[in-house]
C-alpha cells in the first residue's frame, strides 16, 4: 500500500487503500461556491479507473481479509471510523464549507451526523438476524441475509459527508464492499473520510472512491457488469438512467430522487412553534435539500396572519458567509445559481418577499437571495417542480380534503409535515399523504439517523436510514434442510 497523502490537495482516486491518479491523466477543477475561485483539482476519471476500483472491491469481497471478518469485527472498524471523524470534525467541516459553500455551523453538524451513521451501523452490524420458517415435518428451513457483493454508490453534492455515512455505512455493515463516485461539485470530504477508513484499519479494496463526471465515471460505474447493487441519490432524470443500467445487468437499486414537500398548517396550529420551522425547513442548505419544505399550505382563516409572519422573516434573511451565525450560504455552482434565478425570473406567481445578499459577500460567489411566492396556484410551475434553491411557495386551502389534494398533487412524494393540535386530524392527514415520511408538529427530527427515509413516485424507491437500510444492502437466501 502506498503511503496515504493529503486527499484535499492531490488529484487522485482512493483505490485499494492507495492514491491513484486518473488513468486518463485528466483532472477537474474544484471551485469554491463562496468566491468562485478554483482551489484544488480532482481526477476526471473514466471507465479504466472504474475497472480498477471494481476489481479491488471484488477481490476484497471474495478473497480478501474483509470476506473473513465477522460482523462484530466489521462493526468495531466502523466504530473506530466514527471516532476518527469526530476527532477530525473541525478540519472536515472547514473542507466541507470551502468545497460546498454551506455555513460552518452546518458543516460541523454534518460531520457529527456522518460519524453518527458509522456509529449506528457499526453497532448494528451484528444485530440483523435471519429467520427460521415453520414448514413441513422433517424439514428445517432458515432464511439468511447476505451481502450483495460490490455496491456502486453515486452521491450528490448537497450533503457530501452526511451522504457518505448514510449510504456507505449500512453497505459496509452488511459486509459489502463499495465503489463510491461522489459528485464532482463537492467530493473532498468524501475522499478524506475514505482516507480515515484506511487509517483506522479497513482492509484494502473495501472502500474505494473514484471521482469524475456523471456522464463518464458515473455512467461507467452504474453500467459495469461487476456491480451487484446500486445506491443513487440525485435527480429523477439521472435516476431513470440508473434504473435502466441496473435492469440491463439484473441488479437491484435504491433511488432517492428529490421532492416538492408540503408543510400543512391548520387553523389550530401552534404558530409560535410552526412559523420558524416553516422557514428553516426551506432555507437549510440554501434550499438545496431533497426534503426541503418548499410548499407551505395554509388554512384560509389564518392565511394572512401566517404570510405576514413569513414575510417578516424572509425580509430579515441575509445571505453570506461572514461568521458563526450565518443561516444561508451560496448555491453549489454557477450553473445551479443560473437555474434557480431562471425559475424565479420566469415564474408568473406573485412575489411576497425577498431576503438580501450581504454586502460583504464575494461578487464571484454563487449567492441567491431567498424568495417567498404567494398566494400560488398549486398547479403553477414554481409550485410543482423541484427548484432546489431558496424558493418557498405559500398556497391557501379551504378544508382538510383540499389540503390533502394539494399536498398529493405533484409528481413527488418524499416528506411532509402537518401542523395541528387535533389528534384525530393528525392521524387522518398523515395516513392520507402520499410520501415516505410525515412529521407532525415538527420537521426533519434533527436528521434522524434511526428513521427510515425514502419516497414514492418521482421521489424514488427503497429506504435509507434506520435498520431497514440493512435490508436494502442485503439479499435473502433460503436454506431448506431435509432430515427425515
């Protein structure tokens, strides 16, 4: 094994516990959203690099030391990695903020969450048991959960470190090996966490990272016949391509593809508790969150009151990265900035309020002030499509039935929240909503590593987080023993 170097300054992939330059010799610039400046390079990998990584992962899974470790031993390695991430929290957070653009407080929280994933799944590695199935006399039937083998993981740029924990940790806990292709727009924390895995003793070939563009490295990875399972988080358009690639090779996949999540506020809601959350559920990570609460549905009797409060809060938001108390930083790239600005400029819905960009923000950074639209037609483009930026739509509703119809009236179905003191209404509405998670009188539950997460319809399929994720990263084998 080559000596591990500083992954944030060298354009190399991490394959089989060694730093390896791209076979093509090409690199991509790493641009900070804060000021638009290039500050590092990463490999512009292609199929040859993917071949190397998958070969390493295959050998580790089938014949290497990883294949011989018990679940307890795998778990202990993951717990060591969790502790190392916490030890490196500040350095990792600084990397994340420069690479991704989010305020430093959010980056620190993300590192704590990344560590928590490895802690949770490290502790769960030996807790997922098989089953004995009652059958005919003279038969003993057992059901085992086994790893898929080599897992391809494609991650987005919005929560790089957290996403590593969310996808890689359950895959490793089940005994799989992994080839990760992080987003080319933000991947430095992923490289560093993989480097920490080597430092704490993960065997060679278990956790491989190949950087590059989706249309080259990502395509080569998901179409590779050496991949046994695919985990993808990203856009519905790319998710469709992932499903096609998986189908051609007869392998499974989990897809988390975004949302247009409603926050439903009834007239009996505790508005003092609800209103701050209605805002933070949208502007967290500058709206670049698949589960962002991007639509607020408000009962008509309180519509004007809630909108007035939201207007004040939006007008008080200052975008920028100037200190510990920042609430919103830049978008990830110039391309994303242009996309969000285009949605805002082309919308035919009325604008209620806007935030502002701080006077000390770099002029070449990718900053967009948050915008509050309303009252919006629930069928308008701005209320139907995922903007993935700091844009909030407010929509009035007359009764419970209309609220449910509007909430379910998009192609997505990821997350929703319901704000009401009425216990029966809480149950009725939660049951009627077409989505994977419903929060009653709260939103997000602080990330909830333990809480199964995923969507329906255009938001994807399969579940991440919680013990259920171990099911996704495993397959069932039934053994029938006749002893008569």
